[in-house]
């Protein structure tokens, strides 16, 4: 799943959590989201800024779900994952013995064996919320450098009902 599809798939509460994280930790990206919303709603920024976040976030989420929003959706997920969920990223990369700097990888290796990926995934499930793991692994596997077929197979085995647990 790409970033827009992930915003469609994830529970609204998780998407709002991501936006709340951006509001607190990446003011410039959150401001960009507000400008995006003003353009989409053909309104002025002060009107959007006066809206409570509980009203504003669902509108932003709806926009992030659109295919035309793919770059912005990916930036939102990336910022949240690299910031709030960095331990999850580093746990996965360490499990697969992939060299990285705080979760950022320069050169991805060839796809590991399915059993190795499955073990790494299960270890992530043991230490992190399942929904966060699934969001990360889908985002990871949507990058042009990865797109590992075996990881896709493992992710397809997970159901939406399990991910909400």
C-alpha cells in the first residue's frame, strides 16, 4: 500500500494521532497541511486555523487519502515514523542486519528470505503496537528501493481486524 492507501486503511484515530504528532513536532509540515486544506476548501487560512483540530483533522485526512496527495501523505507518514516510531524502524533494520543511521538507509540489500522477514515481523509485533508495525512495513515496502514480494505476501496474510488490536 502506498501512503494514500495507508491513510484510507488505517483507523481514523491513528491518522489523527499522526496529525497531532505533526502539529506538535513539525510545525512547517503541519502548516503546509493547513494551506493544502484552505486550497481544497477554497477558504482563507484564518478560518481553518480557528477550527478545532477535532474538526480539522478529518478534513485533512480525507485529503491525504487522495492519490493526488501521495507526496504529502508520504512525507507525513515518514516524519511520524522517523520521529515518533524511530525505535520500530531501527528494530526492524537491526533484525535484518541492514546498515542505517537512526532508521535511514542509504543502500538496501536484496530481499531477505521469507522466514527471516517473518521472524523480524513477529519480533516487531511482540514489542510494538501491531497497527504501527503494519503501517511501517507497508510504507517501507512501498518505497521504490524495496518492494519485496515476500514481505508483500506476509503483509497480505494480516487482516484489518488483527491490525486494530
